[in-house]
């Protein structure tokens, strides 16, 4: 049995043993700082001024899943106020510039009015992240501890921050919330697994690391408080409550929920 959860993301390979990985021409990271790496592993760079609009088109495409996204959806996100055919003309020009920027034939496929980022030539962290979570859905409770630890570390390696967290645009929100929800759902499932097995140290490391990524997830604070309580570390549990209270008040302007306050009271009475 693993003595405690070890978060060592820098040692992991997120290719998931994909035999086609050597054919990736472009790698795109969206769960941290938005980054595009070209075939030589170098970040996308510009000879002149940054190509803002082509990259925004790429981001909107990714925010809608990256596959089979209708052109009207893309135009509405980027050129909502364009009159008549102006939106289509601007889209065509921007797509041409994006293709030149990526410098890869066939990576962006426009067919029947829908745009697709080719999975044969492009690697994207959101795609791999969802594949890892699918493995959890299939066999998380039937796999051994070593495999479970590897999957957890792969999740943390990929999900370093919310999707396009530096972009405050309506089109980014649905994907951001969907990925955040899936991340928290699976972290809590694994946490349940550890807690039922009374593997408190594993649960503690899991929740602490997850809070380092999503500091607004109130349920993670409650789970962490409960773990400290079971370990007999009441003072640490109360420190976690105070941390939760400060964060939610400063960021969202709301106090902790009644459920969280009741847990705090329970910890205090135990003394």
C-alpha cells in the first residue's frame, strides 16, 4: 500500500502511451497560461506584432470543444456586431491568418460550415484531461494503488489552473465551469475512497493540492477540516476554516455556508 499520496507531476508523461504522439505538429495548453508549441517544441512567436485575432479564433474554437464547431458560433463570439456578410469575410481572413501562423497543412479543417482542430496533428491538454477522467470513470475502483496514484498525478499535471483563466469572456465560461466541475467531482470521489479506507494522510495531501489549484471550492475546505479532525489536529482544522472564510469573503463577498460553519462548531465543541 502507498504510505501517502505523492504529487510529483514533473516526472509524468501525459501522452497516455498514445502511439500517434510522434505525429503531433502542435501542442496547445489551456489549463494554465495559454501556450502553443510548434513541431520543434518552441513556443509560437511572431516576427511582427502579436496576432491577436487569429489566436482568439483558436481559443474560441477550443472553448467550444475544438471539433465540428459551427462557423456562425465562432462569428457570434468574435464579431457579433458585424453587419451582413462582414462577419463571414472577417472569419475567412482570420482563419487564413491562423493557418499561416500555425504553419501546418491540414491542422484546421473547415467542412460543411464547421471548423475542426485535427486530433491527428494537434495535442491539447483538455482532450488528454478528459481522457484521463474517462479512465477513472471506467475502472477507478478496480485498479491498484500505483495506477490510481499515477492517474491522480496526471490530473494534477494537466489541471494546473482553470481553463483560460486569464480570459474574462462569456464564451470561455461554459468550458471552464465544465472542466472545473469534472476536476472537483473526481477529486472528491478519490477523497471518498481514501477516507473510507481511513487513509487520512492520502486524503490530506489530495485536498491540499486541489485547493492550491481551486481555492474557491468550499467543499474541499470542509473535507480538509474533517481530515484534520480525524487526525486529532483540531487547531489545523480551525485554521482551514479561517482560510476558507478569508478567501470566500475577499473573493466572492460571501461567508462560508451553514454546512461549513456547523463543521467548525463541531470541531470547537470537541475540545
